[in-house]
C-alpha cells in the first residue's frame, strides 16, 4: 500500500476550490432538513444540478454526460462530497450499479436515452432484488414474469427496494421458468415504475432511512424492457452484484477508497470527533477534563484504530470490517458518554450534531444491506481464500463442484 500524499497541481487545486464553493452553495441547511424529514437519500435539486454539470458521474466522458475527470479529479470530487456530509444524499449508490448491464444487454435505442438521462440526473434506477421471503438468496426470486407475444405480465412483491419512490425504473429480478434450476429460470427487466399495477409502500428504518416494499399486480411491460436473454438473468446480474460485493474491483488507480465500507466508517469518524470534543469540554469529578482520564483516552484510541482499520481493509473484507467497527465502536462511544450519548439531533442537551446517537442507529443496517456480513464472510472464504462452499444442513452442494 502506498500512503504517499498526492500533490495537487494548479489545475487540480483550482478544480478543488471550484467544487468546494459549488457544493457549499448546493448543500444548504434546507437540503439537510429535507433529508432528515424524508430519509430518501435523494434531493431533486442537488441531483439535477450536479447532473447538469456532469458531476454526478464525473469520471464519464463529456459526450456521455460526465465531466471527463481523471482519477485525481474524481477523488477530489468524492472527498469534497464527504466534506459536505453529502454522500448519504447520493442515490448514485444503487442507481449506478445496473448502468453497465443496461448498456451491455439492452438495445441501443432503448438504453441510450435512459443512460444519458441517468448520467445527467434526470433518471434514477433502483434495485428490485430482495423479496419478502428472503434477500440473501437472490436466485430464489419468486416474482413471476409471463410472456405473451411482445408483452410480459409481472406479479409479486419486492422488499427493501430503496429509492423506488423517487426512481423512474427498477432493475428487476423475475422468475420466468419456475421448472428450471433456480439460477437458470431468471430474467432481468428494467421496469418503468409508473406502469399501472405498481404500488410503492414506504418503510422507515431504525436509522431513519426510507426504503420500500413494491407490489407488482398484473404489471404489463413491453419486451424492449428486458435486460439480456430470457432465463439468462443470472449472467446479467453478475456484473452489478460483483461490483456491489467488490469482487474483482479495479483498484489500479490507487486513489479510490480501499474499503467498500469506507462510507460507514466516515460516520464513525464523525462520532469519534464529537466524543473527543465532548470529553474535552466535560469536567471530571476532580475538576480536570474527561479527556485527561486515561480510560477515556484508551477507549477513544481503540475506536480510532478500528476506524482506520475499517477505512484500510480492502475488497469484500472492507465491507465486513467497516460494519463491525461501526457496530462495536458506536456502542462503545455511547457507553463512554452515558445517557447524553443517546440524545437525538435537536433534543435538549444533545451533543453536537448527535453523530454518536445516529452512528449507533445507522450501524445496525450496515450489517445487512448490500448483502449481510455473514454472506460476505462466505464470499471472502470462497472468492478470496479459495475455500470450498460451506456445508449447511440441508444444503445440496457440500464441497466445491461435488454433489452429494
Ligand atoms: C435499509 C436497507 C436497504 C436495502 N436496500 C435494498 C435495495 O435497494 N434493493 C434490494 O433488492 N434489497 C435491498 N435491501 C435488502 C438487503 O440486501 C437484504 O436485507 C439482505 O440481502 C438480507 O436479506 P434478508 O433481509 O431477506 O435476510 P435473509 O436472507 O432472510 O437472511 C436472514 C439471516 O440469515 C443469514 N443468512 C442467510 N443466508 C445465509 C448464508 N448463505 N450464509 C450465512 N448466513 C446466511 C443472514 O445473514 C441473516 O442474518 C436493503 C435492506 C435494508 C435493511
């Protein structure tokens, strides 16, 4: 690993200043107030203004709606967004994942306008993978799509479709051949969410984030919205899933976050800073400050080490490490502060921005979404360590490649 600081040349320094000034003007208090209210992870004005400048997908070429940023400029953009605490409002997280599959597997006349609008901030795509019966085993999807000529009729429900209420399309996993082995009977669609028969019902999570359950009742869409071959959905899904799970991710630029859980860890970083400031200002019984207490310092130091480890652990391991660090250390910080650490934002006596209380609530979901940490441990065992598939009671495949 190379931890050398990157020296910015004049152009990059100027760009950094331009981005910072623009983002400071964009992320006004009312944007944060709206996010606090809705938990949608999306703000129309922010999204459209960034998209109009090509800054939503700045790494993409200008002719595709991006800004043609090089790796350094891209990193500057990322860090400036974090500086504004804006990452939580960037729906790009889920919206970006299916774009490559859309380009690769859909006819150009359908895909091109959708992709252009997505990059320029006018179209959002959400992920319709998980179902009420289970999200880890995506290949077990039951939402049914039945073909009739050029049209398909879709029935069933999807759970946890984050962003569905603000998105234009859902990248949907459907079952098209119920008699085939489960991985072979899947077809992917890009379903326009304004199609009659789609009902979206909101769910607020413990951290205040809004996600949705989406019902599909006799939803009829044209075959042009099919992504890839009939019953070939598992192949189509592989790219977006591998990207989400950070398998085979290209880190060659050396300027991206090492850990895919870095976003989780930044929430922990803010909480640690908040507790450190609080400890400095809070008197100990002997009149000194709590920050002078060796036990307080030891606890903050331990949290800091875990925070750094969460930021630096690469690949799928980073997902697990960052979530574990956030879950354990946010609880430890609250324990250190006592009851005041549990006061939410705007409550009388709340400390700072109540980052510690929020970090603890946010932490719990990080062990689940995008694949649970348990599932990630299996991914690490199989893909990184080359170990055989696990042997669960009732599982059909016990050893790599061998059926029992
Ligand atoms: C806030 C939030 C946002 C989300 N956003 C989206 C979204 O936008 N789109 C979407 O499709 N989904 C989304 N999800 C769903 C998420 O991907 C699933 O919750 C996750 O994959 C786990 O599925 P499940 O909740 O159905 O749990 P299950 O799959 O039912 O698992 C239950 C428990 O069993 C364990 N388990 C299951 N299988 C295994 C295994 N093979 N090995 C070891 N342990 C196992 C799990 O770790 C878990 O503890 C979101 C979830 C949350 C909470």
